[in-house]
C-alpha cells in the first residue's frame, strides 16, 4: 500500500451549523405615533437597568409628547404573562444550540485525531497497509453515521428556532395592536398634537413622558381581552 495521506477522507464535510442559535432578541423597539395611532416593533429581551420610570405628571394640551415603548413593553401585563415565558424558551434554546455546537466540534476533532493515529502507526510500520485501510474505512463509516445524526439534530434545532421566531412575531404584533388601541383611546380628543418615541427625543421635560398613562390603558385593554 502506497504511503499516501489518510487525511484525504476528512474532506468529507463535518461542519454542521445549528442555524443561528445566538440569535437573540435585539431589544430594539420602534414606535411612531400620530394623532390616530402608533406603530412599533419590540422583542422579548429587556435590559431593566436601562429603563427609567416615567412620570404621571399631567401634560399640557397640545404639547408634543413622547412614549418609552421599551419601558412600556417590559412593564406591560402582556409581557409579564406571555413575554417572560417566551424569553425563557429563547434562553433555553440558545444554551442547547451552543452545547450542540461544542459537541459537534469535539466529535469532529476526535475523528481527525483517529485518522492521524492511523497515519502515524502506518508511517512507523506498526500496522500493515491492509490494516490501515480497514481502520480508515471503519472511521469513514462512523463519520457517515455521525454526519447523519448531526444533520438531524441541526434540522430539529432549525425548526425549533423558526417556531420561536414565529412566536416572537405574534407577541410583537399583539403588543403593537395594544399600543395602537391605547393611544387612540387616550388621544381620542386630540389633546396631543404629536406622539413620538423616546429614542427620537434629544431633550425634553419628563412631564412630556406619557408612558405611564399609556401603560395603564394597555393593561386595561389586555385584561379586557381585546386581543382574544
């Protein structure tokens, strides 16, 4: 048997990706409101240490006011009831995805080490060419079985990730609908000429922050079951 490199068989693709297990909620909340509504998008991951408690101080009629939708989402009954559970699922999924990647990398390296050992033994004339070929073929069979198993696991993770993303989108849509309805109710008399999101505010009096007012209406609507 010619002493060719046995590493050629390792050209078989071993790398299997779990398809973005690190994909977490990006904590970005969008919301622009005019006289008749608000549009926003949010995620379940919330950094509580960045939130500021809004005031309940009355706002002068006709002022341009602002809304902290990050605070609003994190403190809404919708989030406490549905968002926390989803966030727990996302965290668990991320951990399992990372664990799977570590396991795959470890197994891949194990196959490489096994092939290297066969090559070294053959080079040192510790095994015959026939024995080296038999061991190589056995490792190749185990590689094929491993690839099939890893592929199924990766597909399962990808499917679960898609389901979680769909749950996220549904939760975002439900929250957006609540805020839209709440703002319409609060501003039915047109007292506020413009409502903007806090991220657009450079400087403003805290008295122009109507988040607490909107939050109370959002929770009221949620308890009334307007989304059901």
